[in-house]
C-alpha cells in the first residue's frame, strides 16, 4: 500500500489526471494526507475529499457531499442504501476536466466543512457473535477488548459475526485476537492520518 500521495499517483494508471486534481485541490487551501491507502484532503483535521483511481475510472470522493449544491448534477451516492453523506464525482478516460467547476465544488465542500455541516453516523446495534463472547471469557482478552473504543469493538463483532460459516468465524476470531491484544482496531493498518 502506498505511503505517500506521490507513490499512490505513480502507481495509478491515471497519473496525469490525479496529479491535475491534486494540484487543483491543493490550490484551494486544503491539507493533504494519506488515509485508507489513498490521498485525502482535510480542513481543520476533518475529511473533505478523497482521490481514487480505479481500472475504468478515477474519482473524487466528497465525504459530506450530500450538502453540495451540485449544479452540474455530477455527484452520485457512493453506496446507495449504505452511505448517507458520501458523494462521488467519477471521471472516465479522455473526458476533459473542467477545472473551474472542480475548484467551485472543492471550495463549497471546504466551506461546508468549515461551517460544521456533517451527517452524523447512525448507531446500529450489533449482536455479539457467540464465538467472540466465548473467547472473551479469557480475562486478558476481555480486558484488552474492553479497553478498545466502542467503534473498534463493533468492527470486530461485525467482522467475526458477518461470516456465514462457523469455520470462517473461528478463523477470523483467531486473527483478530492478536490485534485486540495489541490494542489495535480491525482497520488499524489503513489509518495513516
């Protein structure tokens, strides 16, 4: 996984396009970092935009894009029924970049973040899988699990309990025990900022 934006862009088939978007975003005063293995741009430490290159397209992800006015009608829900705030602007090969419009969207997204416009996550109840409950009878594992944030505990419960077969749940549990004892979240290696 690339550790820097330069490395990410260098490995992408969309080098020129991503570099153009990067320069445009940075010209709007946002801060750059790597998060979840991709370039992200923040205002006051809050995620505003992410850049990603895929095989068939590349995209800008607006973390609170639901609040953008979208005068061009280019934004789509990143995961219908799954995401509430995230919106993406996809670009395909050969499509000209309207840098003036992109800059306007970036400025609006940064302004919205500065105003504090955010979709707050909805808490959903996650059932504790039986395998994890049984493993937590170990006092050392139990103490380490309780020391994790509620979000990290939920990630583990969803990951382990989400497997359909008991053998898969058992394999996931064994891999997760090490990370729990180290005080890490399930997605620890993707959090670079």
